[in-house]
C-alpha cells in the first residue's frame, strides 16, 4: 500500500478514536477491522496483506510504528534511525540496512516524543539530546534538529528479555569456565571489581552475569543513568535511576546524588551501571569506607586506560593531589576485567588486571596481569581462535581469607 493511502486510513482511524480518552488495545483492533471492511478499495487484498496492514495501523497508533517490527525481533541488538535517510540494524554483530524507512520527519518526531513522554523527559529544539528507555528496558538515545541535520536520529540498544548468565557466556566462549569460577570466588569474597571495555563490548551484560554470584540474602543497590541491569533472584534490591534537569535546568538528580544517598541505605553491595564523570570520586570514597564487593563499568580501550580515565574523572570536580587520587584507586579497586569485541564480532574477556597497590616512590599504581587473551589464528569460517592465558597468580588474598574461601 502506498504512503498516501496508509496515511488516509490512519487519519480516519484517529478521527474514530477522538471521543475516547482511554481505550484498550482490543477496541483499537476492532475499530481497525471496521475501517478495513468499510474501505471498498481494500477488498481485493489477500488475508496476509490485510493482517499486515491491520498490525501496521495498530503500531502506528499504540506502539512505535514501523520500529515495532524490529523491537519484536529478538535477533536484533541495535536499531539506528538516521532521520528519513534510512534505518540500520545490527544482527549477529553485523550492520545491515533495513528495507523500510520513515516517510516524513514529522512522523519520526512523533515517535521521538512518544518515547520520551513515557519516561517523563523532554526533547525539542532547546533540549535536542536526550537519553530514555522503553518499557522493556531498551536504551534509547535521541538527537533532534537543529543538532541532527538529516532529521531526528534515534538509536535503540536492545537487551535480551532474560538476563544472560555466566553459563551462557562460557558456552559462547566469552570466558573460560575456570576463570568464571575464580570470579565467582572473588565476588563472594567482596572484591571490588571494575569492568572496562569499548562501546558494544558487553559490559552491562557481564556486570549482570557477575551480579548473579552475589549471595541472594544481601542488600543490593543499583545506580544507573537509565535502568538496564537485570538482577535476578535478589529480594532485598533497591533500584535507583538518575533524573535529568527540567526545562528550567533544575531538579536534576545525578549519579553523584544517588551514590551519596545509597550510603545511607545500609547497602551490602553498590552496583553502578557506568561511571562517566565526577561521580568517580564518590565511588572511590564509598569503596574506601567499608562498602566492599561493589561493581561498576566504564569505557576504555585497555585496563591501564581505565585507571587513567578514573583519575581524570575523579579530578573533574575535586581539587585533590594526583597522588591522593591514585592511593584511593589502588586501595579501592581490586580487579579490572577488560572486555573487547574482536574483528569477527565476538565479545570476549581480553584481560584481567589485579591492582596491587600504590608505589609512593614511583608515584604510580602497581598492577599485574592475571589473564590475557592470546590470539592463535582464524578458522575456516573466519572466526578468531584464541584462549585466555594465565600470566600471574592472584596476590592480594586478604579478602578471600576473611571470607574463609580458598582458590
């Protein structure tokens, strides 16, 4: 069906629904069926075509229009709408262009407003960039004109309906079973673990998998910009989400605010979705004041780069000597697990770095590599072959001993 005919049907449907303030999905479907029966031009349509049109009309009213079809496809991990120029999807780690696209910028703007409206957020010319999430937890970033030159840009990161557990990561070859067993012990012994990696390397997924090792009788507080973590089986769970400022630039609730508030909530563990700025200093202070066993993530190319980034972020809004910051990092963070995405699009643990302490003579943080991914070639299907090789044995075992655990 052409765009003009579909738009005419949609307008007639909206007119028939104007008298209702609230209406259920079944009633909308009933009105659509009546509309299609009354439309004599469409009597020649096959049943499959009529059903597809029925669903498309419903999605344009109650869901996210043509994007709904992609959201219902569990094989798609990312949806990228480049204005009216086209829609790209990521499936199996590879980008392809979708055959459908939005016919007008106005229609795309309606979808953007619908998304942010459900999250009590605003996007317009004054606030052209916003982060939001959909009802099932999908992360959404929206950039509107005049910043976006080719029309509204919507990027949707999809997560599995069920949290991926460590057993699944082992099955996929992301991490060996023996290394996962080591991490299980370290999480139980309340080691502070930081997960680093680039965009799309699977940091949030790995954080979810690690959190599954936390004893189920502990009190966990999660802190995120957009709620994405899927903590399983924990009854004493508090989920906190940051809030953007209103149109007057006031009433924002930042990650820093939430970290400070969480310390008064008697947490056993604090899980922070991602550290991006000055909240790094608040995290370090929490780790150094008795809140062991905490987990967080951050963007970096290597574990060493992650340490440098934490230093930089901690100094953003805090006038403190660099040596003091490094001491805080060395005493607060026990382990950095670095993830990466290989050229065959697989995600793997590439390195595990142990923080040994601060060297006052050199003025540097001492580290050692526990495990490192070594590439061993490429198979006939183009898949990268390799293994996570043990380099050094864990040296800081005080927490293991206090927990009564042994390697």
